[in-house]
C-alpha cells in the first residue's frame, strides 16, 4: 500500500566561498529554487532575508572569512513547509560564548555601550521565519530555517520591533534592503532548541552574537 505521507524533497544543494558579499549569491539561488513552490511574495522575501543573515554569520563568524571554507546551503520542500539549512564549519568554537544566554538587542543600551554592537542578526531571523533551529555536530554548525505554507503575512514583532512589511526592524536597524542588520554583523547562534516566530520554545544557548 502506498504511503500518503510525503517527505521533504531536496530542491537544491550548493556551497559558497566564505567571502563577504556571497550571502547575496545564496539568497538569489534559494529564491530561484523556490519559484513555483507555493510561497507568497512576502514569505519569499522574508526567507531571503533570513538566508542572507544566516549565510553572513556563517561566513564571518563561523568560517572567519576564509574563502577556502564553504558555507553549505540546502533547500527542501514538502506540502507543509519549506526548509533551508545553512551550515558553516565553526561548530567547534563554542568556548565561553556557548555558556551565554542570547542577548535581546536594545537600541538605547547599544548606543550607551551597555550591549555589544552586534547581535541584530538572530533577532531579525527569528522575526522573518516561522521556526529557527540551531545545532552543532562536531565542527559543523547548522541553522535550520522553516517557512510553513499558509502562514499569515505581516510578520513584524508584536512589540513593534519588526517593520510593517516584515523585512527589517521598525526602528531602522535592519538594512534598507532587508538583507542584514544595520551594523552588517547579524549573528544567528544558539545551541539548543529553535524558536518560532511567536516566541515559543526554548531560548537555547547563544553561541555567537
């Protein structure tokens, strides 16, 4: 008897060199692979933003901008959802940062020097997609981004920190084109369970900020 359960289909798998700017190549290839996948224009744009942020983080913080180290991207789709995984080779770094809770960006605190200038990346990613999972296997660190079919549009944060169109922070701290934090150093991190856009789930441990 044929099973009625359809697993995710891999649509694309590729790698980019760890060089600044290659996050644009990644988001363009992901968007091309998802043409006809049933996502709305808003969902595609939000996923592109999340892919760019995750890839940028892998290039800069995972692979230290070393061109010989790849950032791998895979695109999978099922009737229920679209999944994009972004993997760098910085999983073995961990160290003291793995013990810290992820820091929620606060503009006033950052301007006052009470928070590190980086850290908008994870905050932005979590408001772009329906679920974010973060895992490490040896040296391989993977961020898993999930967009579910049928999710209502209009995905700014409920506290007003997401832009009305969902593509950047309302206070101006997402890049104008929606593809990075204002300081250019978005850093998704965190060993542990992923968090959905509604804020549910474990906070996880921040690996990189």
